[in-house]
């Protein structure tokens, strides 16, 4: 089944996989890494074209991997078997499960978003931590969001830890990267109300009407939202904080606000 069995830690393919952990090589090659059985499984389910798949039976955690490899090969993916040490070199997880794929990056635009009558969107600005961005994608998927729009990103959506924290949701949930000023204009043109979250807002998020066409706006962990959104949003709301902390982690704040919108919409986004 494998095209090549790799044992040398100096193999050029291993060096390339290590480079793809960094953003510049990813963007130059227009490729990214997908590690983990569940993540690769979801990529295949969504017909993501996996150019290469690297596996190491010494790391397998279950009995489902051979079927996954066969499915990937049938879809045109090139397979490479790695020794346990070779896979340890390229894995970015602390506890790898022996599956790592390379896929081409894609780019969606605002015009690619299919909007229902009452869309629920999540807009995030300048998110810094890959784990937070991945968790945000996972939360938006759980809430039934129609799309996530990433404005002025500090971390890219193809960061390995974004893919990991999203548990593969990146492959199914429409995710668009765009400049904030363009997104604000796009929302206004379509009559989608923008509700921004900020600790300084006088209104509680539970007192805001989150029904109808809606975009929930979340800011960066360190600086919050920019003036573009604080001044341009239709409404600003806050999550009440009873303790010493003045705000929640951005991924948790997104989850809380989105599910309040789901509640107001009758339990479904």
C-alpha cells in the first residue's frame, strides 16, 4: 500500500512536514497539516483533497486506521509509512495517534456564504491564539452558525492547532477571512444586524434581541474589539462578570453569546 517507507529522520519529506508547522511555509506552499484520526476522517468526509497521508502503525490507538488509509488511497491520496521515531519528529501533538495528512489551502469569500432568511453569523477580529480560534469554530458549529468570518487575523485558520482545536469542523463550517471594513459593509448591505460584545457596554447580552438576521462580533483576547466595530455595530452588549475577572476567554464568551441567540430563536439557530 505505501509508496515509500521512511525511517531516516533526515528524510526531505520529514523536513518539509516540520516546516509546514510555520505560517510562512504554509502560505508559500498553499498547504497545511491535518493530524489525527478524527480530523483526517472528517476531511475525507467533506471531500478535502489530501495530497499525502503519513502513518505509523506503532502509534495507532485503535483498529479503524487501516480502513481510513484504504479510503484515503482510493480517493487518490499518496500514502507513506513512517517508523515510530520518524512520526514522532513530524507530529505536533504531545500524544500522536499515527495519522498525519497534507492538504491544499482554500479561500472562501463573502460571496460564497449561503445566507438563509435569518442567518446567524459569528465575526471574530484579530484572534491571537490558535487554540481559541479552533474552539470558536467548534462552538459556532455547535450553535448552528451559518458561517464564521475571521477579520484581520493574527493567526491563520490553517494553523495546525486551529485544525486540532476545531476537531475538523474547519472542513464543514464555512469560514471566510476578510478585512473588517469590508465585512461591516457587507453586513449592512444585507440587513444583518451586528451585535458587538464588550465589557464596557451598558446592556446585558440577555437583554438584547438576538433574533432575525444577526452577526455576533467578538474581539481579540488582549485588546478586545477595534473602534471599527465598537462604533459601527448596531448594538454593544456585555456578559455580566460577578468575580474579579472583567471578561471571559474569547472562545467561552462566543459560546455563551451564541447559545443565548439559539435560546431566543427557539432552541435552534
